[in-house]
C-alpha cells in the first residue's frame, strides 16, 4: 500500500501520493539528473550496449547537459555489478597536484585564507573523470569510444534547448563567472543571459570530446587539451601541470561489503567515506526493529541520528586516502564494534555531539550528481560524479569548454576547520601532494540472495550518506516501493554541527516536540529542493523500475 503525505493542517486537508510511479522496463534503465543524458544511455543500450556502455554514455552526456556537476574536469566513483555477480569499484576521484602542500591554504599565522580552497584556480585537483569513464569502458564495456561518446558530442556540437531549471541555474551563477572571460562567454549568448528554450551550443567542449573520442586517454591527459589546461594554470598561478595530468590514473578498488537483515550492501570504499559510513550506520541499527517503530517516529529517528552521530565522528578521525593513510576498515565495519559504539545510547535522550569522540578498538596483529544504469543481464552501474560546488570553481579553461573542479576544499585544510559542507577532519585527510581528498559520495548496490535488488546514490555533500541510508531503510525496513522510498522527505545529522536538519513535512509537529524534549536541536532546511537527489533503480517482480528523484528535473527512461 502506497504511503501518503498529509498536509500540516488536518482540517479539510487532502492526501497526496508521495511521488510519481517508477518507470517500468524489462531490458534497460537509466535514471539521471538530465533527460538528455538518460536518453544518451538508453540510445547506446538499445544499440546493443550493456549497463557499463550506457553509464559511460550517460556520464559524458552529463558533462554537456548538466554542467552544474556533470563533468570532464572533476571526478567521482562507480560501483559496478557484473552479470556474473561480481562487484567492482572505480575510484576516479581527483588528486592534489604534485606541488600541493599541507599548509597551502593557510596564511603566515596559520589561519585559513578565506575562499582560496574554494573559489580560485588553486582550488582545483587533477581531474579524474575522463580516465575513470574510459577505464570502465575498456574493462567492462562492449562498444567503442566513438559509439558511446557520439551522443555527448552531438549534444555539445548541435546544442539542446535549455529547460527552465537549467536557465535559472546558469543565471544564478553568472555573477560569479563574470570575472572569468571563458566562463562568461560559454554561459551567455553574446553577453546576454540564456533563457528557457534557447539552444545551448558548446563548440569548444565538442572539440574536447572529439579529441577524447579519437585519441582515448591521450586526448585529454596529453596533447592539446592537457597543454591548454597546463598553460592556463601556469598563467594564472594555478598548480596543475602537464605532468600531473599525464601521471593521473583512476584506481580499481575492492568494494565495501556489508550486510543488513539478509541483504548484501555493496558500496565505495576510501577515499570515499560513504560506503563505510552507510555500512557502519546499518550495523548499529540492525539490532532494532525500525519497522515496528514506525516511519519517522521519534523513536526511529532517535536511533538513526545516534548512529549517524557516531559514524560521522569516526569519519573525521579515521578516513582518508588509503594510499596515504592506513584506514582501519576491518575494525570500523565489524558488527561487534557497532554494538560497542552504540552501547552508550540512552533510550530517551540525545547524546550531545561534544560528548562523542571517535571510537576505539583493541590493537591487532552538494554540487554532485548521481545516476543509476541497469541492463537485463544483471549488470548495474551506480555512479556519482562531481565538480564539488555547483559549476565547480566557476572557471572554464579557455579553448576547452570545460569547467574546473574545486575539490581541494574537501581536504581537511586545517584540523577541526569545516569545509563548505560543515564536515571536519584531521590528519587522515590533510593536504598532501598527489593525494585523493576524502569524499562523501556513496554509490551503492544492494543484492538479495546474489540477485540485483537496488541501485542508489545521491549528491549533497555530507547529506549524501544519510540520503542513501534512508532510501535503503525505507525499502528494507518499511517495505516501500522505490517511488515512495525516494520521494518521501528526509532528515540529516553529521555529528558536527550538533543539529538535525530536516525537509518540510519530514517530522510531524508532535514528533518534533518529542525530539526537542529529548535534547535534539532541530532545523528545518530552507533549500527549496530538499535533501538529496537519489536517482535509483529497483528490481522487482521480474522487471526493472527506475525513479527520478522528484526534487529535481531529469529523467528515468527504460525500454
């Protein structure tokens, strides 16, 4: 039975279904932030491609049609389930340039230089997306670069009509782009703001894509594109060099694997913190019957927030790039550790975050975008990619049509200093040359008895993890279909700051009063779109169901 959302007023208040029904398909599904990108993925799968082919086509198309976060100049993570059941993950997270130093964003007195790690060319890490897309295609795809990139090149060269939402997004960020000539030229029509329905053409980006299509990795990390990036960096006090680009390679890493009530949870490991925290929180919640407590009851919210509080506290101390810091994964993911970590939770009282530090154990010998793709052979790709902020640092490299990321802000540029998402960190995530910065991206696949069940992920900085968590618990604990699981309002807690943020209608007035009496600090968010954008897929009744999160535009398309 579908869940309903009641209006706040009880008198004469109509009831509404949470969101649109999921798209039904039997052969393939793509759900993403851009209907054009979803169409690109479906075009490739209809031509005979598998889920990986469709995902790479979608990713390249997002770089054209959703420049807020789709990218060539950023990075991300992909969790891939192969038809034989094996799960692999690709880490194409950006890296710090070789010339990066731990104190590069601090002044002579050790204070953070405001905006340097966020709004300048020095905020950019070495891009990883292109290498990741091509690695995925080469290793697990079935089609050629030319085939899977053709839709993106066509969209960049010939253009596409701007939606109302995209025109507003560009107009909103134009003032911040005005000081960067190539950015202002790309995102205006002869100096005038784009309007809804205008055809948005990107000839420089089309040429950059064509070089990748023809030359592969060398079409981006070497040759003309690399020279354009490195020259622009050198002329504007940036750090990325041709050597940084040539030396970059994405990494195939073992997935995070956890279990929850008989389901297998597959997600991304460090330098993403997402998979680890999702598994840790589920481990802490597993002994409790959330379903019997009721969806978003005060008792259920109390348990979830206390688990989130402890997991995010551990994130700040223990998580970073595993190539630079020994992340204690085995200990963090141990169910016995979860039980110990949760032992001091009081049944009727919030734990102040100031009283929660990182756990211990015996020593032993945002703006981001997520899309999900599935095929009828059991292949699934759950992929999250980002420039960090919307449009990254707002800087387009002249001659490339490509925006740069501002991912260096995701390092802990000074201990206990929040990044733009309010997340803090310590030495595990300090800035170091060639190091990957910690992320909250949480592309996740859930299986049951070895068979595909869910693909989920989200943008949203620190809220990514809690968004993914709530979609999973909505389906498993509250037996929702994927439409309701994605569409219902959400809440978020991340240890520091010590408050529970929630979307409108997430808590009833009575529930909010109970939580406040327990000591929780509540804050209703003012963002118009709510928390997350969980474009997800569910396998059910022998079919594939895809849902586009109704908080944003885009498309779930199947065939």
